[in-house]
C-alpha cells in the first residue's frame, strides 16, 4: 500500500477517496494549493465522512495552537524539568565571566 | 532593556553574566527543550547562545528586545543541530519509512484503525494549560528525531517550506510526508492523552 509518490504535483485524485487519501490531501492543502480535482475529491469525502471532518478541524486547530506556543512559554511558569538547574546556571555564569 | 543604574549597594556595575542567566536562562532553556529531546544538549545550546550574545552585544542594535535577539541566536543554533542530524541520516529511505508509518494508521483499504473522535481544542483553555504542553512534549518525543525537527521548524517556528528544505537538504515531498506523519501521530497521541480524558 505504500506509495512513494511526489506530493508536490497534483495527482489524479479519484472522486471517491479513502480516509487515508483524504487526510493526505488535508496535509497537502497546508503546503500548496490543491488542484481543482484534488480539492473536490477532498471536499466530497469530508462531506460524507464525519470522522474525517473531525480530523481536518482538529489538525487545523492544533496547528493554530502550536503556532502560539511562545506565548505559553512567556506566560506560564516553567515546570521543574524545564528549568536550568543551579549547577548549570553557575557553569554558564562562570563561562560568561571568563568571556567578558 | 535598560541597564540598572549603579546604586550604593552594588559598587560594581552588574555584568551580563550576572543578569542574563537569571533573566533569560530559563526561558531559553524551555524554548530549547520544546525542540530538542536532550537536556544536556539544551543546556549546552543555552550556554553557547549566551556566550555568543555576550560577544556580539556590540552589534545588538536594540531594534528588538534583548530576549527576542537571544531567541534568534538560539534558533540558529538549534537549526544547526538539526542539520547535523539530517546529514547523518540517509535521506533516500526517509520517505519510504515515513509513508510506511502513515500506512500503519490505516487498514488495507485506507480506513483509519482508530477513527478520530469528536472534540475540538479550545485555544484559550489549551494555551493556559501547562499540562497540555507537557503532554505535547511527550508526544513529540515519540516521533523520530528527524520528524520532530521538521515538525518544530514548520509548526512551532512557522518557517517557510522551501527554507526548511534548504536547511535540512531534503525535497519538499520528503518534508510534507514527514509533516503529515507528525500530524497524524501527534493528533492521535493528544486525543489519547489529553482530549480523550477531558471529554
């Protein structure tokens, strides 16, 4: 079932696609404009398939959230495993002291 | 950021070594940990970043905040690291491996093995939920190194595809397949560990 096809070029997407092909088209649509045929093929599948509609919406929403992660880093406190420990903190200060 | 005015309690002017590590160290470290899965590596890159900033501080024009400037330096160091990772890996089999992983999510006729459930992330809730980012980090760690690097550049840093391909020396198709696989896997992992529970 593995198809190592070129994803950059529009393919002759069938009018009735599987969930697998539909998800692939959703991903491609983030990177380039789908051809009319691809777009139609994706829409037709999403129209019929509730779970792929969930999939498409979730992926899109997650991408929007990921893109805002720097806000989170700036606004939420870091957990312990995301903090420099004191030894390293001192090591960096020492190294900077030598450099200055 | 202005240099604190010298006052009597501090006979010597504070040097960057004293202030930068405490002011920006944790942020830079956290930023690096989001993109690398290796504590030691993240620590080293933070150190290199601060040293580079110290050396280059004469050329820092103050057009952006001090922190933004340092994040820019760190970003380059992380990309340098990704580049090395990709160079050590035969890129020819990359696409095959990634497509095989994509196949694992589906049966022979292309139906998902696990049908996506009905949930929608609430951006405001997610952005404030610390555990969400911990879980996301855990999910990213389950991706192969190269895949999570590509994902981080595209989705976290919003880099343009051609630039990522150039930096990593891969074709757009290679990159897109990796991103597709990362999306499938991260979505499923988040559904299982975060959104599933919340429902």
